[in-house]
């Protein structure tokens, strides 16, 4: 039951964070806020996944991972926004989101591993 509550609270916070980022950074030409949320979410989830091996209880892992970061990042918003953009801009958005997401995930793993080395 604690895990379900943790995921629910994390999801509520992640949804509000993503909404705030979108409100602050999306503009009529390009959804910069959603792109930023997806990139930073990839970074955070990769970092968290690497840290879970030593640092987080399963309840915190689920609350922060699938809960907070799962709600913060969003594939459905990416799809809708890509559909609404002109074709070339849509392609750029999808490629930038995917490529950037992979790069930010790698950065998250690197930061977590570097942090572990500093803790030893």
C-alpha cells in the first residue's frame, strides 16, 4: 500500500511539474517546454535507476521513478504536439526528443557513476 501511495503522490507532483514547465517554456512555434521535460526526465530517470542499486528503498524508487518522472515525461504529449507541427518541424522535434533523450539518459548514468566514485 505504501508503494501505491508513493507512486500516486509522485505522479501528482510530476504532472504539476510538467504542466509548469510547459506553461513556462512552450511557445506557439515549438514545444520547448515538453522537449525540456522529456530530456530532463530521461536524465533524472537514468540517474535514479543507477542510484537505486545503493541509495533508495523500493518505495522511494517507485515513487520517484514511475511516479514522479513517469508523469513528468510524456509520450502522448510528444505525439500530439508533433502531429500539430508542420512536417519538417515535426520530424525535427521527434529526432531531437529521441536523440536528446538518449544523450541525457547517458549523462544521468555518468553522473550517478561519478557520484558513486566520489562517495568511496
